[in-house]
C-alpha cells in the first residue's frame, strides 16, 4: 500500500446546469481515518465522493491529497481508488483477472499482476475462488472481489459508494465488520458514502452529515449523536426530540407557538429575544410521571406505541409539539403499559437539554 495521506476539500462546489449539488464545502480527512459521508438522497454526498475520485469535475474549489492539488488530475493519477455501488465486475473474466485488470492496463507483466491479484484475493479470503467468474459468487463474495480490485493499485485513500446497500441485513453487519478490520489493517483512509445512520455510527471515526449540498456537522460519531449541531442533524440521526420556537425574553427559554415555554441552558453567544431557537433532548432520557422541574416537561397524549425488543418507543403529542418520542426499557413499559389516547406527564433533567445551532448558511 502507498503511504496514507490527508484528503482535503477547500470551498468545493459542484453545479449541474442551474442546480448546485455541492455548495462550498470545506473538509479535512486525516490520513488513516474511516470517514462516512452521511445524509438523505440528493444531499450531495455521492457527488462529493465522485469529485474526490476524479469521476466528476469540481466547478469551483480545490481537492488536495497529501498536500498535492489533484483537482484537475484524471482518476488514475490521483492516488485514490473507488469501489462502485454495483461492484462493476467484468462477467467474462475470472476473479483473478478482474482483480488484476488495472495492472494489465498499466502494462505490468502477466505473472507479476497475477501474483499481486492472488495476494489481494488471499487478503479477502477469496483465493480459493480465483478461477471462478462473478456470476458464481454471492453478493458478499462479489463485494470482496471488488474491494481486492480497488486495493491492488495501492491507493492512499479508498472511496466506497454505498458498498453495503445491496446486501441483506445479516450480511451487512458481517461485511461492515470486515470493512472496519480491513481499514485498520491497511492504515489508509476509507471514505464511505451511506444513508444509514447505524452504518455510519458503527464504522466511522469521522461522520460528515450533509444536507442540501452543505455540511451540517463533521465530528466523531459519539459527538454527532450526543451533541448534534443543528435541528437537521438531531432529527436525521433519530432518537432525539427537537423543540423549536423563539427565544424567550429571559434568554433562557424556548417559547413555542401555543404559548408553552421550555427551559434551556444559556448559549455561549445568545441571540436576541424573539430569535429562532431550538433544543434537543434524547428520547431515552425522557421520563414518564410527575416530579420534573418547571420548564422541563409537559403533559401530552399517547399516540403510536412501537415494540423494539429491548425498548418500547412511545409517541406523545401536545399543542405545538409533534413527533415527540420516548424510549422506555421493555420491563419499565410493560410494568405500567400505556395505550393510545392516554394522557401522560413527561419530564427530563436540565442536564439532558442540548441547545441546537442554526442550520449552516
């Protein structure tokens, strides 16, 4: 493998005609990082990956790899390699010839490229299938071959476009464990596009949440989940309740349209009273029953109840508050079951309130 290198995007923009797919993003991915670009369909994550790979041209901005500007270089000269979502294996070639193909294009001797291809298949635990063709493999096996082909050139960073999307749930878990093991063993950066929050949390050292072509937050997974930067991140990551309204006159509360007020910690740079404000509280931190401090709860009506195994999700609504969720331990819920239409007081601790910032402009 080549020496790992930082990947850096500096004010990168991608436009398709009059549509801006990626809007002035700046990001640094340190060498040896497992980075997941996460977001809903159409947020710009795949366009970003393809610009890093050189399969799309940046409209504006620079892309650097190991300090060298690679913005205008073709894919083969960038020091990156990309594994495509559909694997793009040649159906008429054996696995060893599929893996060796890029070396053949470079003009390496047949014996040498076969040796290297067999080494890569051995790394992927696929050497026993070297003379088979892709159609004779399962989806997970095809993915391993595609990985071997992407890695044989010794890239400084490996780019993966939703590599687990075609796999069944059980195989997804197994393959993401293999991806993380492989990344740690090789020591190079993996930049992985996904729309799965669970996948990003399980794999990444750095999660980059994107929305409408911009980066909402880039941080380690625990920080993304515990301290979401914006209402979008809190809602997209799930299991957070967002209460949005206006900053009260005291500068320490969020007032929602029906007149209810909820306490919030003082922000570092508090906006003026009346400015938009939002707080988040994790669903597993919500408690049912009286006893909370004023401003840290409300009484609502039970809506949907969903059994999740270890936990039960209870939806509660109140004037000005929709989609409020509570995650209760299974034993706690069935010890005092709730049903649709029940009126319940809910509360949380002041320390569980997280102040959200505005969505990036």
